[in-house]
């Protein structure tokens, strides 16, 4: 399984960037990133 491709539209890229700044919704590309966010 390959990682998801980056968002193609600027609006979607901005949405993902803003969501990743918060605490409730994250768009991550790997389990390692999730573990890092969760502080594991």
C-alpha cells in the first residue's frame, strides 16, 4: 500500500494544514506520525 498523494488543490491543502494544527482531526500519512502526535 502506497502513502496517499498530497492534496492537489490549494483549498484542500489549506484545510488539511489547518486541521493538523488542532487536536481533534489529523490527516497523517503513517502510524509513526500518529504515534508522534499521541506522544507515544
